[in-house]
C-alpha cells in the first residue's frame, strides 16, 4: 500500500517569490511520482513526473521537483511565482510494478498555493 | 483530441434518489479510472477499467455504486439511494500505455450535492 503526505495545507506567498511545496510518501514497492495542479472548477493537470534517472525533473509552467529516495520526498519548487499559479497542488504516487493496482494513483491531501500581488 | 469529458458538470439531488454520471475518455485510451474527491482532500481511487473489463474496485465503492464501460468506450458511474456522504467531486481519467508510458488525463469532474 502507498500513502502520501503533503506537509502544508496552505502556502501563501507574494508574487515573484520562490516557493516550495513539500511531499513525503510511503510505499512498500517502488513508485513513480507525480505532481498535479487543479485550478478552481477544473480537473487535474499533470505538472511533472518522476519515472527514473535524474532526480531533478522539470515540468510545465517553470515548476521542478526533486526526488529524494532516502528521505522518501518529492518536493515541488518554483523560483518565481505568478498570480496565475494560484491553485491547489496534489502530489501522487503509483506503483511501478505489475498487478491490478498498476495504474492506480494515490494522492496527498493537497496544498493550496495562494499568490498575493 | 478534445480531452476527457464528463457530464453533467454539476448535479444536485435529494437523498434517496439515483444518479448517473458519464465519462467520455480520450479516443483510443484503453484504461479508464474513476476517483472521488471530497472537500479538502485529494482524489481517492474508486475503480478502473481496461477496455470493457472492470479490473479493480476500491472498498470505497459500496454496493450502491456501480460502474460500467460497455464496448470499452465511455463509462457510467451510477449511485443508487444517494446519501449525504456521497456529496463529492467525481473525477474520471483515461490513459493509454503501460508502466512508465502511462499518463492519466483527467476530466473536469462532476460535482454532486446530495440534499
């Protein structure tokens, strides 16, 4: 089984400031890791994913995340945020082995990022 | 490719009524997932189809819930005898490929309010 903990439920930040959204996970098997963004009244949009290889992955809209296996973390960062980044962000994991749970995503509780002018 | 669509976008119903939601996946995507998202929480897995076969169901999916995917195209999620605790956003996602090549694309969701 997998579990995901997003350490901050809300993160307020000023425009053009850097931001980090924290995510820790627990799993008995190897996993793929994902960050999704959800704008109000919309579905989830994939920001980035870690599958293998380099632990630093870059995504859309200037976001990046770093996979740390020893700390079982996958924190999301952006060096300079914009008003339009205001949204809810979800960290998720998925087993990378076979079986019927193959594609099922397990999500964290979400972090609401609010960017103030 | 118009993305994953869901209908209706919003549904208000009275406790005890039955409701049905529809999901149209991206064309040719063979996998389809349903998730439920309650206020302040992340989405939780409900069930998943590969083509027309329902391969996994969560314990969250009580006997009042049933999902189908006839012909491996669109899917429906029916809730019978709705309860106030069923109020949530119901999300559908579709994907193609396996392993590292699988990426789930989400629809806009159906928001259900049970009065």
